[in-house]
C-alpha cells in the first residue's frame, strides 16, 4: 500500500464529520457563520490520524547550524526530510 499511495492519505472521519455538522448547522440556522473546511486528501500518517506537524529542527543559532551541517555533510533541511520520510515509513 505504501508504494501505491505514496503517503497520500484521507482525512480522519471525525474531522470530516465536524465539517459536515458545521455546514448543516450553517444551512439550517445560519451559525456558525463561517463553517470549517477540512481538506479531505493530505499527505502522511500524521494527516490520516489528525496529528499536525512534522519533525523540525529548531533552537539552533546560525553558527551551531553551520557546525552541524559541516559535521553531517548535508543541510539541516535535508536531514529533516530524511527523518520525516523514515517516520512516515
């Protein structure tokens, strides 16, 4: 399934139900004035389970980032991509 889907996932049912409920309440009663809109198709395991975000390296000064990138032989952004891909797998 992993190879077939390439990590494209469907929103969790509770998110979709929240949107449908808000839209129906808006249609019948005019409230909420701006019903929530939920993307139905997303990317990754986090999206499928309603868990936002990805691994992000933060809290480094510019000099620390440069030192780490030199030691790794790759950028922090490339490392983040690799780590997130491994977590997804």
